[in-house]
C-alpha cells in the first residue's frame, strides 16, 4: 500500500496569490492532501487534486475544553466546526486540550472527555473524526495534552471510533515520550501522525535526532495505514521543494531504500 502524505498549509508560508501554483506542485510531487487550509483557499486545493485532510477547531489555548466553564460557549462552535469540515469533505477535525491555567491534569481530563463525548453523535453523522493533538510545552507553554498517557486517558474515556489521537512525533520527542512504544501500544487510537525533525522542527532528515527511516518501517510493521502529515519549518523560499523532497524521502523509507 503506497504511503499517503499530507502537508500542513501553514508550513508553505506562501502568499495567497501563489497558493494555487504551490498546491499543484505538491500534487505533482505525489502529495495527496493539504491540512488546515484557510477556508478561502480550500477550492484551490481541490482544483489542484488535493483532498482536505483536516481542519483545526478552536481551543488550542483559552477558552478551551479542559475547563467545564467554557463548554456552554465552545460546544456549539465545535459542532459547527464538525459540520464545516464535512462540507469540505475533510476526514478529520483537530481538537485541543487547551492550557492548564492552574488546573490539575485530572480535572482537565475529566472536562475534556466530557466535552468530547457530547460531540460524538455529530461527528458520527458527518463521518468526521475528532483528533486530539499532542503538543510539547516548549513550543506551547502550559498546554495540557503534553504527554501520551494523558491524551490516551481522555480518548479511552470517550470510547468512540470518532475520537482519536493526532500523534505528533516531533512534539512527543521533545517531551521525551517513548515514541516507538507509543505508536505500537496505542496504534488503534491513532488516526493521524505528524512529523518534523527534532529538536529544530526542521526538515525530517538524517541529521535530526529522530530516526524516520526506522519510524516509517515501524509504522508499516504495526499496521498503521493513515496519512503522514509533514509539519516542519521550511525555508520560506523553498518550502514546496522541501516538502516534495521530504515526501520523496519518506516514500523511499517505506520502500526500504533509505
């Protein structure tokens, strides 16, 4: 089965007037989807032959799902976001824990799971999977879902096929999580994987600390069939070229040609 690769729109750093050209170049490079495109650029992605893999929901910081005081205001926004993702034929909607802001992790997990449970019916009807993203607290100070165990606890409490993990390899490497063990142990809970080099969040090549040749082989061996999302800081003048090069490198990893 060929490796499917997506690119996060924000990594392209491309003016709107040049986005159509960039999207066509990504498609020509064998990339199959774009992540988190601005609404007004979604038609350009479709025209270029890229599917829209996901959108990002509100709540990465405050107000956020980990505080029940925010639920009354946030849940209608998230229901609308699910409907909007479905209208764009996006498979997934990224959701976030938000920052701790003095809360205990236990309290935040209770609140986040309670909120997500209230969204599962809408997500099921629209065939959109909610993916709780893991982030590091170096780049996102105070973010609560900064360890695999916390996010797994939330997803397991919700217990729905429409609530999964977005496992970001770069972020969890920065948090010293056991990446290979995590991917294997929680493979049934992981709906999407993001990659970048660590510690610089640069091109995910052999000069970085994460062995992506081994990781891609590991994902294949454990039966992961989802997309790999490229989400790294590229040179603004060569972003499309670097994304295409990363996609080619990962395909060679998948074919044992590293």
